[in-house]
C-alpha cells in the first residue's frame, strides 16, 4: 500500500497522487468510475482515469464555474446545468435566488456514487425542491427543450466519447437557442498550459455566437497544469464593464459567501500575452 499511486496522464504530462485506500471501482454504461482516498486531497472522483473532483479543492472549480455567470446576470430566474453529476455545481447554483434549476446528467451512476462516497460536495442540493435532476444526454435535452434559461452551465468531462458533442458548433448553437435574449453560457474549457487547442476551439466557436466573451481562470491543484479555464459567453452583458464593487454588491445582495471567488481575480485580461498566443493558435511558452 505504501507504493499505491494514482497517475493521470494528459498528452506528454502526468500527475501522481499517493493513495491511502481505494474505495470503489466499476464501469457504468458510459465510463469507468473510481473513488479513492488520497493522502493530500481527501476522497477523489476519477472518471476514465481523469480526476474530476476532490473533497479539498473542489470549491475553487465550482465557485468559478457558477458565480461569475450567475452574478453577471442581474436577475436570473432559471438555470441549466449540463453534466455536474457530483452535485457541486448544483449546490453553488442553489445559493442564488433562482426559481428553478435543471441538471441534466447522462450517467446516473456518477450521481449515485458521489452521493454515497463524496456527500460533502453536493451537501443537500439534490433534496432542494428547486432542483430538477434529469438523467439524459444534454445534447438531446437541448434539441427537445421548449423553455428558456438565463444561464446555462456546462460542467462536462474532456471531449472524449459522448462528451465530444458538448464542444461542437452544433451544441453551442443549441445552447444559444435555449437561452433568453439576455442569456449567458459558461463552460469548462480545459487546461491553460496543456489544452490550448481545446481552449482556442471553445473560444472561437462561442465568439461566433456571443458578442461578449471572457475566459475565467481557476487554480485547481489536482487538474493537469493547475491553471484551469472556463469560457463565458454573454448575449448582452459585458463582464469587463462591471466594476469590482458592483460584483461585490450583487454578491452581498444575494447573501453569498465564498472560499475562493473574488472579483479582482476571476478573468484573464484581454491583452494577457500568454493567452493571446494560445488564442492565435500558438503555444503558451515560446523559446
């Protein structure tokens, strides 16, 4: 057991985690699900060999994927989560005065496993009457849905298997069509340092639909390269036009509290040289 490690490989890069005990491992209809307890990060959810969330650092990712988008909209009523089976995104959405939150997760086993082995991530979110949890494919849901949402949050795995469609032009068009006239999308867009092509693809495709784009950053130690990105697209509201005081005022008005999020360190600056190189198709570091 002293030599028991979990290793995640992304292209030419890898991270290893010392395992205290292996808790659960099985294959669902869609993916391999594993739960381990690590020495430094507590209980960890792993899907198809990729770390999804941990007890100790999950709050950074969840806060950054939820609160900037919901706070940017002055009065969101309905939100939709695509993915997010661990329940963390749902829990943070429920902190806002939303009337209704739909969560569409393709793999029911992920929800069951997380509720059993990582209950602190979701808390009591699944019991909240405002939460409507649907077990189905998010792409198909958007094709058939007839109601509009102010905010859509895409908490997907990397673009492999079924999740590939959640990064396609067709998917983003469906998202656009399912948003209100002042709607907002935010989606995870990969590692800044190791998934530059993915980030550029998401940015380019959303830019074709949404006039206001911002790339968020979140330091998640258990994700490859640590600095993770989320890309936000808005039909009307420009996140760069809100002052830090206005972000804080909205958060205080809604009675929100945070462990990580703050308005001074949420978006990459538009002229950040490293990011500009990536969005032009280059590598982040040039020798």
